[in-house]
C-alpha cells in the first residue's frame, strides 16, 4: 500500500525545486533584458511558459493522487482551483507579452499550437477532472487512462518555451554577451 502522505511530500519537494529554479530564471532574465530588451522580453515569455507548465504539472500531480485513491482535503481542492487559475493567468500574460513584441514568427506559431492542442483539446479534459474532484463525482477516466494521457497533454505547453528561447537567441545574436558553454 502506498503512503497516504506521499503525494503531499512529492508536491512539497517539487514546489521547493521549482521555486529555486524560478528565482534563478528571474535573475537570468533580468540580466538578459538589461543587455538586450527584446531578447529579455522573450526570455520572460519562456519563463511564463514554464510557469504555465509548472502549474499544470502540479495540478496533474494532485489529480493523479485523487485518481489513485487519495481523498483530497479542502486545501488540496482549493489548490486545484488555484493551479487552474495560474495556468489561465500565465496564458493570458504570455499572449499579451507576445503582442507587445509584435508577435515574433516562431512564437506566434507556438502560441497557435498551444491554443489548439492544450487549451482547445486538453484543458477542457482537465477542467472536467477538476470539477469531478471538487464535487465528489466519479472521474471521467480511470487512473491508468489518466496516467497514459497527462504526460503527452502537458507536453503540448512546451512549444512556448522552445519558440521564445529560439526567438531570443536570434535577437540576441548581435549582442555582446558571450554564448553559454555547451554541455
């Protein structure tokens, strides 16, 4: 039998790691923006994409626990709503920031992809699951179906980060900042 505290412990560890990474990314983004404002804005968009994926992933972890038999506390149910709001807010901020930049080509294509794949196809399924968890009704999918579906669904958010970084690199090529070492 699985430890009932495991989902909360995993979520807490992921949150700590994510917060540390978020701080490092914010510092790097500010440095890039000082050197090249347009490239920095694109790094900021990449960060928004990562925030969106992070919130969706944390929500997915909570839903996995619920589908696996964990009874969600009122706090965990509230957190599902908060995570959904964070996904939506990051999406709105990403779109607004892209418009401010004149909608760079790669980023525009990525936003279209995320809109059609994540928000039009996958987010409604997450919403149905969140509603079922909130109202104590049966899940529309089994634990096994969910675990098979959610990793691919979450991957449909990644084009934002990839395109924003690619556009930032293109805009930053004329900048005096030395390239990062390759691993």
